């Protein structure tokens, strides 16, 4: 699935480090709106790898071969939807949310930071 110059595709375990980097970079860029990270980047890499090796479904949004955002679904939950700093406001989050809606047409659960 493409949206302009972005490729949306299912994630693989090989994507875990890039997804973890987006997660950490987004959290670090948004301290104040989101709680500060308490885990290291390396720990977050291992955590993301474990999630993708388990029963989670991941999708990545790539721009020019670089992961610009990702989502992770577990059962009926949208666990994560994160964009790299600088990627907001261009429709990338909406495109990833459309993936969630197509993957879970019966609905899904989520929680968000205020």
C-alpha cells in the first residue's frame, strides 16, 4: 500500500531496531506531552524484537527506505502508533490508522496520552 511517497507494509523482525528508534526518538522529542523514557535504546530494541517475534502484528511506513512511523496490534488492541519527529502533519498517522481499521474492521481498543 502506498500513500504518496510512503510505502506501508507489514513489519518483520528485521524492522524491530528501526521501529524501536522511532519509538525512542518520538518519546524523547515529546517529553512533556508524553512521559520520559525510562528504558535505554538498546533495551527498547530487544523489547520491540520480542514483540514482533510473539503474537503482535506490526506495520511500518517507509519514506525513501527509512522507517518514518509504525504501528503494533495485539489482539484487539492498537498498542502503538508512533511517528518519527518531523513526520507529523503530513497524513502519515492517518494512513497508519487506516491500516488498523482495515486489519480490525470489527473495531479495536486503544489508549492515548492526553
